[in-house]
């Protein structure tokens, strides 16, 4: 039987993935909504919960943040780097120095303790305006890995909120005409100690080949790949059967990271994700033991028209 979230649960400041409605972007942000949809569909997603965008808005209202943001950004010349940095610093300082309301802190602590049982979690930003089909906000806000304990989670939630007002993020939103959109959720999720991780594009976004998928993978956590610390293996595989069309293995001593069986599993999962979301996807994945897990799936925003 399909699970349907109650109206009361949707009004809560903290919502578990399984209680999010089908279209929850306004509540959970782009990342949180995608994770909720995948979890509800039985796709392999590490468990977690969302601190809602409404909770952030109420926090800003309670500490005078709304007025401060409007006052600092009204008429702000976004090309003036010094003025932008000064405004951003003032907003971020207010957010990280203001304690969370007691009721919100209690809700986050309770959800964290139910999820973590003493283990590590990841705390990830999830803006309402991110992960759309026309503008990619990937990398504009912060992610914190290996977070231990409720106190650190509470701190990192505020750090995620503050990262929404970095000069870079503010400039990017101004370019997309959404600077005034202060809707920002935060995802708290089981931290996966991955053996392998990487990204997958369900079509080839560089050469616009819809008959191929691109899979990149390296040892350990995916952040090492994103940061450039590790050069991943690069595979182009057939969308039809997962067979390797091209392969680039940068480390001869290490050898290839992904087996053909793992590439086939990723290819099948990529086909399923694209059918589920209805558009080509940019996917973050990891492997722990024999377990293939999804960390994120969002539309590819750099793709030309088919044909």
C-alpha cells in the first residue's frame, strides 16, 4: 500500500524521507525531494531526514534575518565584490551565532538519535531552487561528512544555512533572478563508508550520445573525486546492455576500480532512474561491500536537444 504523509507530518520542521509527499521540493529542496521520491519508490537510498525549508524561514524570522537580508541585498551591486562579501559575511555571522529555537533543536536531536545510533551522518544543503531542469545549483552550498553527535549536527545545520549566503552562492542566485528566494532545507543522512563511489550520466552529456552512458568511479568517498584528489576511472557504456564502449583507467598500478558486473548494475539502475524521473539524470552513487546505493539524482542541465 502506498504510504501517504499526513498533513500534520508535513507541517513538522523535521520530516523523514518516507514521510515526504511525491512533490516535496518546496518542503525538502531539490536534493531532499529527489531522495524522498527514490526512497518511496524502493530505490537504494541511505536513510535520513530533512530539516524543512519552512524551519529555516521561521529561524530567520525569529532572529531578524529576513529584515537583515532584505536590507543588505536591496540595491546591492552584485558586481562589487567587496560589498557583496561584506553583506554575505554579516548574514552568515547572524545565522551561525544564533541558537536554534528549542523546539527545532529537540526535533533534530530526536530524529538524529533515531537515525544514527552513535554512528556518523552526512549533513547536506538542499535549496528549493536547486536541481531544476534549467539551472544547476550543484556545489553552491555546503555538505559536511562524518558528522558525529547531535550537537555537531545542530552546528552543521546552521553552517549549511549560512552557506546559502556565501558570496558565490548569492552571485549565482542573482544571475538566475532568485536572490530573494531564501527557501533552504537541510538533509541529514546515514554516512556511508564507501569502498567505491562516483557519478553516472544516463546519457553522454559531452557528445550528446543518447545511446551511451558515462560512468566515473574511484576508490573510497566520492568527495575525493569531486575535489580532484583522485582521478576516477572513466567508462562509456552501452545504454542497451552495459558493455564497455570506451574506458580510461588513469592508474595502472591500481588497476580498474569497477568490475563489469558493477558497470552492468549501474547501467540497469541508470535506465530505471531515467524512466522514473522522466529525463536524463546526473547520479551520485557509492558501493559498500555488495551494496549499490544512490546518494543523489538530478536532471542533466547541460544537455543539448536530442537529434
